[in-house]
């Protein structure tokens, strides 16, 4: 197996990593001229929708009709006399709101990434979707949960926009500012038809998916939804009938996504103790080892032992991407990597510690999948992608990331490999120890799958993406959470999963 050259890696990445902002919040960018319209976007293959025509919307009225002219008057009335706050809202949503709803999703992931603590009697109560108020509150937005949330959000956004594009170029109704030159739009103009409203489709589908994933945030999400819908008229982008048609599409696609989610196996991913114990014992019988939680008090089960059985998006079967076994504790290969961990613990450089901390993505963070959504968003803006093409990038990347998480968790609980704190006497990490087995590394697998997809869409930045994935992998070795073989095999596993998404993208019609 090819080793990751640590010192070369650090020299390659120190400049790039130090200039990336760590916070997941509001990203400043102006509306921009889209690099293409993608007139054939309505023919692209989708994730949830069988055929765009299965979702029907009403035929729009002609722009010369009295009905449409009344809508134009309504738009002009709402655009007149906007106050400072309304103008700020319009600037915020921009002409690519896919990215704003993605930011909202990351914000909620960070807010709910809180490990449930023990009860006074040292027992644990798990978050319960049937009682989201808790305590503890539902959900616990750990990396598998967040990867799944982002996959459903992005796939649904993409499908809603494919359907929108299908009807846009069938009806070809121009934007209000193209019909009435007295309307001055708030954003950079483009030639994409306005019916149905892509913004309304995105607002509706995003609100529905995120409310299902974060039920306690329903009021907040409704507020952002209403704010977004109003901005579409006040920015001069759409008339009300454009918006109503977009809402119809968003609702129908969201229903398809929620239907898939209801039977994808996630509800069984967090197991009761007898099931968790049986998984551990099966691994022990196969290999002679098993991971165990080292916390005090000890949690009765690991994190989502059956996430590896959740339905995948691009990989036909999880066994296709399950990797071979790790080295047995005490073997020559194991001792080599265990000794390396001890050397790092005794001689960690300032830069290695910075890398470990920057990629920690622990409690209160938007998790490793969130990091890659941030990278994708910045690259989308740099390349001036339209909302449909932006959603396509995020859909393939986030479904690949979720598939990588499923593959990684399948591997983790199949091999049930102990963490360094269990196998190396007296060993301590600088980051704590996650509540699930070591092999393979989640950071490595998530990151390599994302880098594989982003490298396909943005080949000029491929080296940068691959280097970031390598840095994410090595960050866990520096932190003492993983052995080198966890990281290296995780990179290979993630790359393999990512290739399935890339192969699907190559034949979806969007190239």
C-alpha cells in the first residue's frame, strides 16, 4: 500500500489550509452572470423523479393577458418603496438560493451536533423522533445523520430543478423584467425563463426536507421560506403564478424524498444493546478482537451500528465497497503504525496540531460532510454555476458522501476494530475518542469520496481537493484517533465510492 508522505503533505497544504475560513456560516457573494443556461436541463436523469412530466403544473397565461398584466402590476407595487431591511434580505438570497439553503442546513447540523449526556443514574436516553423535544432533543446530528440529511436535501433540490427546467423551456415565459422594461431586477440578469420559479421550487423542497430532518426548527424554517418567497417578487424575478408553479414542484419532489427516507433503514441504525452486543460478539468470533467504549460512564452501545445497512444512492450493494481486514493487533504492520502514533504523541509539531484541531469537526461543528459542502459552495461561485448545475454538483457529492458513510460504518462494525486508546498501553489522544470502532476512518472515507466527485466537476482544482482529503485523513492520525492504516484504507474506500457517483454523473446528460 502506498504511504502518505507526511512531511511532503504538510508542505503542500500549509498555505492552502491556513487561508480557509473555518466557520460554516453566511458566505458573502454577489449575484452573478451564470456561465450557461442549460436549456436541456429538463432532460437530465434524476435521483427521485421517474420523469419530469409525472409532476404536472398548469399552463401559464400569456404575458399579454390581463391576468399576467395584473401580476406585473403586483410585482411593481411590491418593488416600490423597499426599506433597508427588505433590500438586505434580497441581497442575501442572491440569484443562486441553492447555496443559501445549503448554508441553513449546515447551520442546523452544527446546532444539533450535541452528544447526549448521561442521566443522573449514569444511564443514557437516546434522541427520539417521536418525541423531538426530548430530553435529549432530536436529532443528534452526528456525521452519519448529517451526511444523510445533506444527501436528501441535495438530491431533492436537484430533482426539483430538473423538473423546473423541463417546464421552463417548454413554456418559455420570460422574466418580468424581460416583459416590462420598467422593472429593474435586483440581480444580474439572465435568459432563463421564469415559469415555473426555480427559487420557489428550491424554497419549498428545502423547507420540507429540513423540517423533516430538524422538526424542532419548523418555525425557523417557515420564516426563512416566507422570507425567500417574498424576495422573489421584490427582486423582480417572478410573478405570483411563477411561484405557485414552483411550489407545486417542490412539494411533489419533497414527498418523493420523504417516501424514500421513510424506508431507507435509518430508523433501525441506532440499535438496542442486545443487537449491538451481538454485532460485537460476531466480530470477535471472526477476528478475535472487538471495540469497546472507553468513556466513563460507558455508553451501552456505539453510534449507529446499523448505518452500514441504510440504502445507498449510487453503489448497488455495500459489500462491493467493503474493504479487506485491518492488521491484527500485535502484528508487525500494527506495531509499525502504533509506534508511529506514539511518536506523534510525543513530538507533535505546531502545524500537525493545527491540522488535527482544524479538521476535528467534533461537537458543535457541521461535521466532515459540512466541510466539503463549504468547499463545494466556494467552487460553485468561483465557476459561476447556475442553480441547476449547482444542485447537480451538490447532489452527486452529498449522495457520494452518504454512500461513503454507509460503506465506512459497514466496515467499522463488520471488523469492530479497537481504537488506539484500547490497544496501546497508556496512550492518550488530543481530541477525545469517538463512540464507534476505528477501521476505517470516517474523515478519510467521507473526504475522499467528496474529493473524487468535486475533482470530476472541477478538474482544474482536482489536486487541491485530493490534498485536502489527504490532510483530513492524516489529521486523525495526528490527533491519535486513528492508525495510519485506518486513514489510508479509508481514502481508498472513499475514492472507490466516489467513482460510482462520478460514473452515474457521466451518463446523466448534464455534461
